């Protein structure tokens, strides 16, 4: 009975992330529209877009290889697994032993690898430009994430997410400068990884500025639906990761009871709504930077991650 309950809670979390991802995207769009004094799209518009794309026929270029056809499913699967491993409302689930930060970064790196290859597969200039820019971002974003993980591992003594979340809720944490710096670095990496302003504008199709959209211009139908859903999952993943690591408020332990699970779920929804509102506010108040300024932006995140790790080495109290 305990195993059945554990599998049910784990399945609930896996279904929860994939169901809430389009809602989070719609929430960010709605907040941005309200801040710009526009009516904007409906909150459930991303669900309608996904259903419309799934009903359409996938148009594939004649020179597209098998990789172009299978990449959307591989990207979605890797992103979904990574998002489902992050504790959203409860820790200590069945698959929590696999929820290692390094494994999650490896899954996201695999999804980026297949997306970049698919962007270059057809041979269009836009796909090549988008893939090269994506790899440029990855060369600085991934080392920054590793330094952030290194800092958290030094503080909590583990790279396992449930262990880190449990440590963050304990009184042993206190106020640490290294954790504050790591939080800022993680937010900068999350903005770059999700192709948000100021790194990229997900609402534009200007060929001189777009990064993510340039790689998926040749996709349509169910293939495009898988990629769009994976992009929404990635945004939810990073907000969930920030909430799990730095705001583990009401994150309950396994076996706490139905009422505790419900409280944790409501708290998780509040965190997602707050994260979406803050992202919309930041994007509304910030202008997009030039592509050649992106390495400077991510270089700052890399230096912040390095500074956080060095501070942890210098003093245990920092």
C-alpha cells in the first residue's frame, strides 16, 4: 500500500508539471499584457495553440533526415523527465534518488544538443544562425550552472535536490552571502536558458535577433507542438528549481498526509504565480540587448557563480 501511494504521488507530480507548463506560459503573457495596458491573450491560450498544432499535419522538408523527425520527441522527453525530477510540492518521492542536479543539467544539455542539430539538419541559414547562437549561450550557461551546483553542494553536502531542500528548511542555513550570489547567478542563467528578455524575445521573429525561434522555423504540426510544450516545461523547470533550492516553503516530506500534500500543492501554485509575475515585470521593464552583449551577461553569471564558490571556500559562515 505504501508503494502504491508513493507511485501515485510520483505520477501526480509528473502529470502536474506537464499540465501546468502551458498555464505558466499563459500567465506570463497575461501579466505582460496587463502591464502594457493591453488586453492580451487568454490564460488558456497556450493550451488552445497546442491542440491546434496537434491537429495540423506536419510539413517536413524533402532533405530532412530522421533526426529532424525524432528530435522534437527526444527534446520533450528529456525536458519532461528533468522537470518531473525536481520536487514541486513534496520531497522524498520514489524517484527522488535520481533527482541529482548534475543529472538534470545533463538532461537539459541533451535536449539542447538535439535541438541544435535539428536546427541545422534542413540546411537553412536561419537554423544555422539559431544553432550557433544557442551553442554560444550554452558554453557560458552550463559552466555557470556547474559552479552554482558546486556552491550548493559545498553548503548542503549533497547535489541531491531533496537533501538540499531539507537542508534549506533547517536552521543550519542562516544568512549566507554565497547562497545569495548563487541565487542571482541562477536567475541570470534561467533567463538565458529560456530565451527570455534581455537575452532573447520569445515573441519576435526578427531573423537578426532570434535564437530559439530560428531553430524551430521549419517545424509545424505535432512536431512544433512538442517543441513548444518542451519550452514551457523548461520555464517551469527553472522556476521550480529556484523555488525548491531557495524558497522551500511548505515543501512537505513523503508520507505527511493528504492535507499536507494539498497545502504543499497550493504553496507550489503560489510560487509559480509569483515567479511568472516577477518574470513578466522584469521583461516589461527591461530592453532586449544585442546578441553580442549576451556573452557579457552570461560572463557576469559565471563570475558570480565562481565568487559564490570561492566565498564558501574562504569561510564556512559565508
